[in-house]
């Protein structure tokens, strides 16, 4: 691997600017006018523990009998389809909102489903790594981190982390998701002081101290001097909190998950952030699979739908890609506790910028084993290739314009190039 210092220089990132939100708050926020702002935003929703893909977009039904017995508790005749998107019904006796039906009917022309993905593991730890990086190898930053890295020095919260793997390799600091009320408080930095003049004196003192330190550093190529100049620029720029606040709705949602989506959308629109990862509960259903899975499914699609509404309200839906992933799937059949155990053949759901909707790629057989696809046409083909998590992540890198760039070269993924996203 290349020298780390040279690598970070190539990205325009230094150790001092890969920092937490707290450092930026103390020094002031870079305004949108002065920031290098992304025009492509990304949100990764993570179903921790392994979702049941046959309860979602790879439905089988009770008439499909695997080696473990009936795959589902709903009749195969009840499977629904709109356009090219097939999806499961809610089984009788399960008390859960049919939010998936509402979601698919509203968004099917935007949805792409990839079934039959070999996730390379049935381990939670490795599965999480694979879901966010495309590889079982350690020390590879997550996709949200790689996407945000070029903006680490210019965006206060380039990468928002609210669940899932947060390994960034030091390229960008994951920022905790704050509420709208907390951002409103940040917009009044002198609220705890006796007067605005006291706050201004503090700012002046910090500026003088920084100028003194810079005067002692004469090497213009020195990383320390570069970092101090970036910090100086941030401190002399008007705080950008107002730009984020302007993107929040007048009345915040009372549901935490939906309120978080409002903040993420506003952070994108205000030039604060480029990517986000969001956790969606514990899907590891070794007991009572259907009860828990369908409740979580309703929550997931209700949250994603609300995010989309916020993105549309702010005029950036066409610039945002949404990726829904899990570390694994569930077995094709139930155990003695009405649960389902770990299974390494997975699905992924995508929508938004760069995604051709109303499309299902790949599939599984009656034992939920992956079917091969033609690498050129993407149609099912017994003589084709198997889709892996690495394949999908490599295609996502290409969609993001990363392929062949410094990040792609430094953290390579070995998989065939197939035109998943055109």
C-alpha cells in the first residue's frame, strides 16, 4: 500500500480535519458557499442480524417445501406482484401493518431488487463487514465512509453514522446523528454567555493563538500547517447551522426514526453531509420469526418512505441513492421455536439516483440456493455467474464514480464487472 501521508494528501484529507462534530462546533462551521459539496448523496439502511428475504422480495410461500419444510407461513397464491417486483403478504395471525404493500405500490418504479446474493458468510460479524464493504477482509473502510472521504475536510458531518459498521480507516470521522432541537441550539453559540461580546472575545483569542502557531511553522508543505490553515478558514467563516435548519420541516415528526430522516435530508441539502448509515433494529429471529420480521419490515419501509418524502420536499431525491442491506438472510424453513436461523444467500434493495427501477435481478431455487445470471444481460442463466456481495459493491463503486480512483485502487475489490446499474 502507498504511504498513508501521501494517500491522505491525494484525498485532500489530513489527520487534523478528520475530526468529530465537537471540534467543528468549537471552531465554527464552514459555510456551504465555501465548502466542497457533493452532488450525490447516499443512505445505507442496515437490518442488523439477518432479514428474512422470503418475507420480503424473494417470496416462496407455504407450497414450496425445502429440506427444512415449508419456507413460509403464507400461501404461495397470496404472493403479490406489481410490475417486475414480487413481494410477500403478511401471514394470517400476524399483527403488523402492511407497510410493504403501501411502499411497493408507491415506489415500485424506483425499486431495484437483487436476489440470490452470496453474502460469503453466515456470521454476524463478518456479515456486517461484507454488507458495508463487499469483502470479508478487515481494514477496508465502509462504503459510506469511502463516499464521504473526499468531503471530510469541508463538511462538518460528511459521514453520519446511526447504525451498522462504522470502520472508516481514518479517512473521515463518523458523526453521531443529532436531533433538530440540538442543531437549533448549535445555531446560538453564545447562549450560555453574558453577552455576544464575550463570545466574540473568545473567538478573537482563539484566532490569535492559531495565528501564533502558524507563524512558528514555516514549511508550507507541512501537514500541520495545512491543517491549521483549514481550521483557520473554518473559524473565520459564518456558522452554517442555519443552512441545515432551513431544510428541517416546520413541525418535526414525533417518531424518532422519522425525525432522524428529516435531519439527514436537511444535512444533505444544507451541504453538511454526503452519506449516512442507519440501523433498523434487531432482525436475528431465531424465535418467532414472522412476528418480529413483519413488524421490522413495516418500520423499515415506513422510515425509508418518510426519508424519500423529505428528499423530494428539498429537491434532492434525484441526487440520492438509497441502499437497504443486511448481514445475512434466514433459513428456508422454520426451527422448533418458529424461528429461522442464519442463511448466507441474501438480497439487497435499492432506489434513487442511478438505479433503474421496476427491476428484479437474480433469484433463488426452492431451497433458497442462488441462481446464476448472465453477466451481460443479467437474466437468469444456468451457465452464467453467481452474484456475490463483492459483485454488488464493486458495481456501486462504479455508480459512485470511484472505479479506478485513489480509493478504489487503495482498497480493491476482486470481482467481475457486471452492469448491475447500467
